[in-house]
C-alpha cells in the first residue's frame, strides 16, 4: 500500500504537469483504495466510488454548485440555477420538463441535420484547407447543433458565439467571477429572453418554444441555454479534437475505423470519451457522513468525482491507457457515473461525433494532426485550444 503521495491536486501547478506524470499520480491514488483529502475536498479516484457518489443523489448533493470553487450565492441568485446545480425536488421538476421537451422527435430532427451539417463542414475543410482543427471543425458542429435545437436565429449567432468565448475564456469552461464573463452571461440571458418572447407569440418546433410553453420562466430559460452552451458545446468540441489527436497517434486504430466505420464507429466514439475524459471532474457536497471502505467523509464536506481517473481504473479496464476502439464492454463514466444528473445530451453527442468523423474520413482518409495539441491546462475540462492538421 502506498503511504506517501507527493502531489497536491488542489495546487493549480499539478494541472500543468506533463500528462504522463498526472496519470501516474492518479494511478497511485487509486492504489490507496480509499479517498484522500486535498485542501477542502476529498478526491474520489476509483471507478466504483465515482459511480457510488453519482447514483446517491440523496447523499451527494449538487446544490452548492458542481464546479470548483463554489459559485458565490449572489451569482446564482441573479442568474438562477441550471439543473446541474440543483437537488431534488427542484432538479427532478426541471429535468422532467426539459426531458419532455428534449423529445426523440426534436433530437431526431436535429440528428438528421447533424449529418448535413457535418458533411458541409467536411466539404468546407477540403476546399478551404484551414490550419486549425478546433476552430474549423471541432467547435463548429456542436455550436450550430445547440443553436438549431434551441431555435436561435442566425442573426443572433455571431454575438452568442462571442459571448460564449467570453464566458469560458481562460477559465477552462468554468465560470470565473466577477468580470466581463458575467456581462457575457447576462447578454446570453437577454438573447434567450428575447427569442422566448417571440416564440410565446409564435411557437416553432424548437426547444425554446417547448420550454417556454412548459412554463419555464425567462431566468430558467437563460440558465438552461448557458448550461447547454457550456455543457454541450465545449465538451463535444474537445471530444472531437481529441478524436483526431488519438487517430493520429494510433494508426492501427485509424486503419480499423477506415476499414469498417459502420462496425467500429460507435466503439471509437466511446473510447475517445473514455480515454480523453472531456470533463475531468465535478463536485458534490455530503448531506450526511458517508464511509468509503472505512474512510469517513463528513456531512458538509466536498468530494471531487474524478471521471478522468475512474476511466483509467485498472480494476475495470484492461490495459487502461491503451486506445482501443474494439474495447468491449466499455463502462466509462465520461458522461457521468449514472444517477439523476447523468448527461442529458449523451445520444446527441454520440451522433455528432460519429457524423463528423464519418464525413471527414469518407472524404479525407489521411486527415491527421501535424503537431502537438495546444492544451489549455485546467482541473475541470480536458481542453484542446488548437490542433494543427492536414489531410
Ligand atoms: C462528449 C460530450 C459530452 C460529455 C463528455 C458530457 C459530460 C457530462 C457530464 C460528466 C455530466 C454530469 C453527469 C453527472 O453529474 O452525473 C453532464 C451533464 C449534462 N450534460 Fe453533458 N456531456 C456531453 C455533451 C452534452 C451535450 C451535447 C448536451 C446537450 C445537448 C449535454 C447536456 C448536459 C446537461 C443538460 C447536463 C446536466 C444534467 C443534469 O444535471 O440533470 N451534454 N454531461
């Protein structure tokens, strides 16, 4: 059993270490077998513990906010709570309304468009030969999909795009307060409120109409939209960028995918999500004392659910650091460990990632990164800022 551990996960410097060193540190933490405390939080690094905490929404609360540090109360009072930061009964009420609006009909209409959009992006890449994969490909598809789904008119999109970049820039997808990102967030809320007013007069086949019709008020709509923009755009963008990086680093896996995309496409998507863990961790607060194999975390204390570590847990995955599109089963926790907050956009994200790689590889089978990914170090999301590429 390991008794000394040289790293401090609460130190931002840890997150700037080379990836190999961080992976080794988490391997050591998993070997400890029980959670360990860093500063104000306990780190859950084993797959079983992350799943346990995810599924016990009554013990592991989201109500203080799931990002770190805890968002100040006044921010939440002004902007309202998005469902990721709510507990029952408010969480099930909101999730119930949203899931009803997030119907298979809305999602499948969007999914049809996802393929067209992906094809257009791939065509555009072939003609224009842009240099950065993140900007030209990875970021474009998820943003367009969320805006289509919500029903944000084209005329508002350049502004929304700019505001999203402001809310998330240099924060690794995490809200930084206070500053211009709050102004950006306020603008996003105004845009949605404006569109919602139009849709109340003239409903359309989109999420804003459905949610406004279901009784969500302007504040709830605004926080839902900003949640989707961060949860559904940043994550999917990073996953697509990691996908190209991983295909470049693993020519044998590319060969498998090229030989049989229909057979391996789904396995590829799951393995990219597992291997890259686009969201590194979310936080929970204990409602009461809870024991992890004898180590007691007290009521009121915080735990971090390290999805990135659970996804490399040798107790669950054989050869966990290998990138293997044929891995089966692949019970990764990249979309969460199950339970009440499990990612609402899982099937949409899968469709987007599948569509973009299908369309890209069909036209440009040699598409690959030409240099190292420029990473944006963060303890929250595994973000690629830029990725030079060619085909
Ligand atoms: C590869 C892309 C994605 C990844 C890795 C991802 C990951 C996650 C994770 C880890 C959670 C938290 C789960 C938990 O706490 O148990 C989450 C929640 C959520 N995701 Fe995703 N997500 C992705 C794409 C999307 C997309 C495309 C959308 C929207 C269309 C979306 C919408 C949401 C929402 C609304 C929640 C909060 C659900 C709740 O609190 O009840 N996500 N996601």
